[in-house]
């Protein structure tokens, strides 16, 4: 056998991953020192530093991304699509650190391990979103999932957090097994695990309607629908999102979901693209069910975390609509639709993180304020918190001039352009339904009298997260052209 | 002949797996799990992956099962025996599972007919690579280096996560 087949270029290509892995290990080792554990904020700073360094590495990789070279024996690709998603994960991690510090202090659970799990989750997401081989894709997915299970069950003294973590672990493990089963059938039918290799075999052998392939497609679709929390595989989501610590929900409703969408787009638009006739209708039905059920279930919630959890299910439905639109054979329309999904996820990142960080701001008798009535009179208590929450809710509901409006508009346009008009109509109807419960929060916040035992806890890191989310929600809704250009560029090498 | 052995081993694996999940006594369940693992190791031998079979026996039947037994002995599991082991929804669950099995079984059965057989790995190629252990090692440290390293992080997270969640005071 020959010599070691890797060069420095391979290491450079995964520099962000290496930095995040080193940062995670450093947090862990440093956290073993008893005296250092007493200053948990240092670990938050180290995590932020790691994320910033990884972002710098990512930016320095960006110029080479247009070539779409593969590295490490064809496991990892350096393309602008992967860089776009990597940026979302790093942004979400940085904002989540800001939202976590005071919250964990107040719950007496500010340990270095939290940041270790968060960095490992980010590492898994980075690997997931840049893998073009099912093996590395699956390992990255599992790394992300395992870290997230622990994060959801992180508050050990809290029964709800324990329960949420356990439920998520069991159902998540189940869905991973289904994913593996799908991959193994795919391998049996095509003899390949590389995404583009699978596509070539399907095209060369005409396997589109082969029974094994259809079984594999259904299994993979089910597993990925679980990962993005789409109906009918969504039942874990409200429990996991509302039971887990608020900053963790903030992180996973955005980052884990975006990572799962990165995998979904790559798998369906590259490996399974010859089978688009089989999966487009399947995903369209899932999208309709996800939007409708998410929004209708959110209507009846009195717990704001559960409401936001159902709202995040509904948002996965809107994004899935864009994936359906991307199934069209016309390459221009397909690329437009993928760009719409990316823009939607980008907008969703900031508005959702913003809404959850307002939830992290509120305390009732020292613990997280979760009931809708806890938000009564927020407007008279803190004008700024009210204004921020109003902006995020309007953006989630898709009202201009916010990022959320543009995201919805983009996805609906792409859906109509690809000939899925009825789907777009369902989406618009759903948007109208969703406005009802978003505005219900606004009404409670502005009309009612404030409760006595509810307080707002201020901390500089959380304020910074909030300010960043407000700025980006507005900026991506008003000064749109650079963002549109970015997402358009990120779709280049996909279809 | 090979096919016959495959079916025998497959029957052993499936049968013992079913026995494992239906036992109420945890120690019995673990013993059935040992038999499942040995069945899997036999499949590896059938595929001429002797090294993998040895690892399967050493790590799983040797290490993991002993750990399982330790946990069962150390932790007081008295309550487990009181729990209803048949879910209230067992009938719909069983029907749906049967439906799924028939569906997927049918698709795999029909689909497998016209899938091209995997290319025969010729003895010469395997020998050229230097046998079982070397082949595995080369594959792990060249083609699958990245997943291999990520898997090490995965194990680290699993370990730290388990310790964190199990420890009373952190």
C-alpha cells in the first residue's frame, strides 16, 4: 500500500472542525481543575473564543469554496452551501452562549460541561452539513444528537428536563436506527455510500422505481422528518423543547433543525435527485401536515415554551415547502427554491433565537417564567423587552419589514414558480392562522396588568444576544441584497 | 451451503433477540443478548471477516455483557419486576409493526431479485492487502479517517454525558 494519503490541504479544509474539537477538549480538561470550575464565565469566554476562531477559519476558506473540492477521501466537501450552514451553527452557538450564562447561574447549574456539550454539538453539525458520504454524515449526526440529548436533560434537579432528555434520547435513537436501515438498503441497491456516487448508479442502472430504492427512500425520509421535527414524527419536539432548559431550546430549535435541513437538502437533491417524482409529493404532504398541525396545536397552548415549540414545528413545514419546490427539473427554479430555504433558515435563526431569549429573560419566583400569564403587562414593565418580543413575533408571523416576511415571501414565490401553487396557498392560510397565536402573546403583553412575582433578570451577555437578534431580524428584512446574494451563491454546487 | 448457514445464524440472531426483549428477568435477557452477539460474530465469519468476529466476541460478549451484569447486580432493580411489561397499546402497536414488517419485507424481497450481485472480492486482492487486520486498519485510517476520528469524539461525549447525568454533585 502507498504512503499516507492526506496532505496539509485536507487539514486546512476541516480547520473549523479541528478548532471546535480542540476547544471542546480544552474546556473539558480545564474544567477538571477544581479552582477553575468556580468561575464558569471563563468557560463561556473560551467557548466564544473557539467559535470566533472557527468563524475566522471558515471565512478564510470561503474563497476556495466555489471550486467544490472534496477532501479526506471524499468524505468532506468545501462548498459555499456547507459554509453557509457552518456559519449558521457558529452564530447560533455564540448567541446561545450569551443567553445561557445568567440562566445557568440562576438554576445553579453553570458547569464547564455545558459548554463542552455545546461545542461537541456544533462539531457534529459542522461535520453533518459538509459531509458528502453517508458514513461521515451519520457519525456527525449522531455526535450532534448525543450532545443535544444531554443538553436537554442538563438540569438534573428538574424533573421535566430529565423526562425531556430521556424521551428525546429514546425516540432519537429509534430514528437513527431507521436512518441506518435506509442507508443500508441504499447501499445494497447501489453499492455506494457517496452521495453523488449513489445518484450516478441510480441514473446508470435506471433504479428510480426499484423496490429497494423506494423502501430506502421512505425510511430515510422518515428519519430525516424526525430530525427536523416534521409531522407525523414530531411528537418528541414539544416535550424536548419545552422541558429542556430555555437556552438549550433556543440553540436546538435553530441549530439542530438547520443541520437536519442541510442533510435533508444534500440527500434529496444530490443522492436521491433522480427519484424526485417519488419524494416530492411525499414531502409536500409532510409539509402540509407539519404546517397545519404545528400552527393549530400552537393555538391552544398556554405555556409559551410549548407554543414556541409548536411554532418551530410549523416553521419546519414552511421550509419543507421550499424543499418540495426544489424538486423541479428546471435548474434555475430549483436553485431559486434552495436559496429560498436557506434564506428562510437564516431569518428563522435570528427571530427564533430572539423570541427564546426573551423567554430566558423572564423569571417567576427565581425560575423560568413559562406561562403565558407571566407575560402579562410586559409592556409596562420593560418597554425594550416588549419591543424586541413584538419584533420577533411579527417576524415569526411574517409581517414586513422583517426578515421573517422576506423569508416567507421568498419560499412562497419559489413554490409557485415550481408549479406547486396549491402548496403555497396552504402556506399562506397557515401564516394567517399563526398570526392569531403570535398576536395573542402581544395582546397579553400589552393589555393585561403585570403579575407581582414575575421579574426580568438583566445580564449583559443576554442583552447582547437580544440586540444582535433584533439587529439581524431587521437588517435581513430591510437591507436584503447582500443576504440574497449570499444564499444564491450557496446553492451553486448543489443541483 | 453458505446460504444455509446464513439462514441458521439469522434465525439464531432473531430468535434470541426476541427472547431477549421479552424476558422479565434482566439476567436472562442479558444471556439471550450474548447469544445474539455470538450469532452476529458467526455472520462475520461467514463473510470471512475473522478479525471482526474476534473483536465482536471479545468486546461485546466479553466486555459489554459483563458491564451489563455489573449494573444489574449493583443497581437495585426490584421495582422493574412490578412494571407492566405489556403496554396498554400493545395490540395496535403489534398490528402496525406487522404491517411495517410485511411492507418492508415485500419491498426488500422483490427489490433484491434484480439488484446486481456484489462484485466478488477476489482472494488475490484481499491477500494483496495483507489479510483481515491490515485491510481493516488501512480502511479505517485512510478512507474512513474522518468518521473514525469523529466517532472518537462521539464516544467522549457519551462518556462525559453519562458521568455528568449520573453523578449526584458535579
